C-alpha cells in the first residue's frame, strides 16, 4: 500500500480502542476508484466504528486513513471529501426536496444559478426529475433513499459511506433498493462503502466485500470468492448456508484427508495443495446444501449414489422454494442435514423415505477449529 491516488480509500493498520474494548483491530484495506465495497459482519463487530473513523467522527487509536492517496488524520469531517448516508437518512423534514439537496452547496458558498443547475442535474441522474418542490413527507420510502443519496452526491464526494441505509425499509422495498443502489453507484461512478450485517445485500451489490469479525477483517474478496473459497470457518458459516460437522483428522496430505466426525462418521475433504491438516487436530467441515445430492434408497440409479462422502437417512421435511427447494434429512445419528433438490411435483421425495446423501470431497470445506466461528 503506497501513496496511490488510484485508490479512493486506503486504511492502514487502523485500530480503535474504547477503554479496554478493542472495537477495531489493525484493519488494512484499499478500494480502487469507482467500486462498490461492502463491510459485512455481525452486530458489534466494529463496522460502524470503522465507518465513523473514515468519515472523521472518531479518531483512530492507531494506523492511517488515506483518501485519494492523502492522509486525512486530523482533518475534520466537513473538510474530508467523504459523505455519509445514515440508516435514518437525516433528511430535513422542514425543507422541500430542492432545499434538502441544495443545503450542502449553500454551506459551501455556491451561487444560486449553479445550485439550481446542480440540483436539477442530480435529480435527473437519480430518475426523479419532478420532485424538487415536494415536501419530504410526500415521498415514498424508496424516493427518500434516493434523495438522501442525491444530497450527498451533489457535493461530488470521493467516497460515499452508507451505514445500513436499507435497514428501516420493508422487505420488498429493500429487495428493489439493492438493485437500485448498485445502478446508482454505477451511474455516479463513485466509490461506495456500504456496511451491513445482511449478507444478501452485500453479495448482490458489491464488487468486493470484507468480512468483519470481532474487530478484524477475516477475508476480502469478490462475492464469488467468499462463497466458493472462504478462507476461514467464520466466513464459510457467515456467507451462504452450510451444513457443518466437527471432527478429528485421521489422515491428511497436501491433496486432502479423512476426518471422523463427532458422530463417528467418516468424511473426506480435498485441499488442492493447501496446508496439510495435522493428524489428531480438531477441524470443522462445511458443505453447502446445493452440493449434496439426495438419492432415493433402493430404487435410485447406483451411479447417482457415487461420491466420496455418503450418509444414510430419512426425509424429515421438504421446504418448497421454487426452482431450488430444500430437503431436510434426519441421519442415523440424529442430526438434520440440508440439501437442495428440484421439486417437480412428480415422483418427488416424501417425508419418511429412506435416502442416501452423497457429495464429492471437493465440496467439503475443511478448517482448523480455532474456537472462533
Ligand atoms: P451494529 O451492527 O450493531 O451497529 P457494529 O458492527 O457497527 O454493530 P460498533 O457499533 O462499531 O459495531 O461497535 C463495536 C464495539 O465497540 C462494540 O463492542 C461496542 O459496544 C463498542 N463501542 C462502540 N462505540 C463505543 C463507544 N463510544 N464507547 C464504548 N464502546 C463503544
């Protein structure tokens, strides 16, 4: 990481202590210009504290924050070219849309003619050209979101910070706004930094996502990398659905190994050249439901039941969910295993049927048990 203006934002070993609480611990990352970056993590992991340091509302206890290659330590919030959209949007209810958007420009001493041009331009860009005279209470939830973004974007920030802005919306509007936000980011070609505890928001909108846990970044990657190649057990469990088994390594080399689960079942994993797991060490194995095939016992094609991993069980229940539905299978050791199936209505599995669960060792993601996930 160097003084590099092609990164809109760089954080270098940034930390924040509140007394004995280490809210953010030596976090480092950089964000290339014009990208959508999300910080995803559970409540209390330090997301808001990190965001507040970037915005200038909190001073870091250590490390450096750079905007367009220049350190902003000691620079007050209003002198950083960073704007922030809060969950409750903070629009001024006594002002109409035009005055809300114009406010920051007026504070910066911009002349009336220029304000008018900029406000109308930004309203065009957010596809709300006709709402300038409306009062805030006359807008829908989605329109308020867009006005809150327009009010920031009219000031042409280097970075727009968004602190769970969809949290207060109902489910349907939230779904629509995810796509909308991504399109707006593309339209303005400005770096958006979005914090959320909702993985579906982060995965849909982001070019890159940082997974934060207990004040630290566990992994930064594209949504696809995080989903298919999680580097820690925490990431594997936090991003996407997984079945999880704890167990002990029985044998292992650089290509993979064998584990005995707590239920006494054998399970194999392949590790494609990664570090060998130590024999006797405790591990967690994660398998995504879509990689487990459920094959009817007895009547099924034997070929279908091939795979390095196999368990036998009884269908407990089926959760219809359109194209990909989920079957919950109760294994002989009593646990419930989830796998994805296509329900067609004909010859579908039924609760109580005997089945085999099979999957390739390539789909078993194995992590040393560090007692953290
Ligand atoms: P949420 O998603 O619930 O908003 P978060 O990931 O944004 O959580 P933070 O609000 O950054 O988490 O809090 C991180 C930790 O720092 C928590 O343990 C919190 O209690 C603590 N913390 C945050 N602000 C302060 C403060 N001003 N004084 C003391 N402790 C604080």
